[in-house]
């Protein structure tokens, strides 16, 4: 199934709604033969038992099937308001070794999650950001809203610069109801920080202050009572750095260029990339925010499974 849900295979399908439907169908089929059968129950009408819940609410039939404690969700819990938060920075349009750009990959994943939430009749809204926040579509669950979200997603284009901390801070101030916030971004530091460029034209990975600012902004969302998921989407070339010899890299957002000996630079680059990912992972873990690292070579059913693993770990 993973081969059918690879970015290369799905790139041949032009319609985003068809891509999303294929991903969700393949993902749910895979759940029936995986260790996560209980997820389908939890996702629809149950949630994990938490300390303080009345033990009388435990569903023992579900426990017999999953060996885990679940309770029936109350009426007010059954509809989770979700927001797709999409990074529109020009760096998201980068691709090197795959047919899908980071933005196309993120859009397909976002569409698949929208399809899943729509199956549960959960309201889903769409928000985008570059240097500031843009409210695109309000969260709704009415008939036809799935098509509105997917149509809007399909028309989005990554252009311009980005400011992740500012945009997330604006988002925390804007949302009034507890929601599921799904952030899709490459999380590269902005060029405004004055860093050097890297393989896809992004900022130097030694940007601990900017990472801290992003984590601080994510904390505002978490402390406001929102459930937050960060999908860190990178191109396969950004993860593997398949370059050799003298190579020139151009920043997608500022146009600045830098020439390096890629062979000698690879080890340092990969170490800094790992440090960046670790900084985001550790910051998110402290806040009990799901951090899901992805790259554009990963089949979409595997990407959703990675998300599920994170949800299981923090449940």
C-alpha cells in the first residue's frame, strides 16, 4: 500500500480531493492489520482514560480488545474544532529529489487530515501565514465544507518570507475556543535573523534564539488550552544533503547565494540539522505538543502512522 501512497504516485493525480481520499482509505485499511486497531475507536467516540475520570465510565469491551482504558466521550467532547495552519513561505516551494515540493506534500497531508476529521463531523478551518497570519476559512462541519477547504488548499501558493513566532502568537490571540491546531511548516529560521543560507536557501541552523521564540509562541497556544501538532516538513534533499563538490545555493526568500564545498560541508550541515530538529522536538515534548518530523520521500500512510505514534506516546 505504501508504494501506492508515495509522493511520486500521488503526484500523477491532479485533484487534491482524490489524493486525500486515497490516502485516508489506504491509512484506514492499514490500521486493520496494525497494532493500532484501538485508534479507530479512540478517534471516533472514545478517549483515553485520564486520572480523575470516573472508573465507572470505562468501556470494558474496548479494554478487552485493546488492553487499554478508554471512556466514552461526552457530547461536548465529540466535536473537536480543528485548524490547518499552513506555512506560505517561498522556501516551502523547494524540491530537489522528489516530484512534490514541501508545500505540495504538506497540502496533501493537510487534505487527508481534513478528510479524516470530516468523517467524524468535526469542524475544520484553514489559516495561512507568511510574515503575518491570514484567516482563510472558518471552522465548519456543514455539508460541502470539506470541498471548500480542499478547493482553497489546492489554490494556495508558497510565496514571500515568513515569521513563524509572530504568526503563532497572533493565532493564540485570535482563537477563542479550545481547538486542535495542526501546523505545517519547514520551520526554517527566517532570513531576518541575519543568518547564513543553507541547502534550500534557508537560514543557518545555529538559530537557537529563533527556535526558542517559536517554542515560546507554541507555548502560548498550549497554555490557552489548545491541542497542538507540529508537522515539520522537509525535502528529502534537505534531510540527506546529496550534494558533492563546489555547489552554489540560493535563498528562495531573499535571493542571496552562497558557494560551498558540499562534500566538506555535509557532515557539519547534517549535525546542525539534527540539532535543529532536536531543539524543536525537546521544546515540543516539554509542552506536550506533538512534533512529527517528515520528509517528502515518506509515503503518506507512513506519515499518518508517524503522527499516530506521537499521539499514542503522549496519550
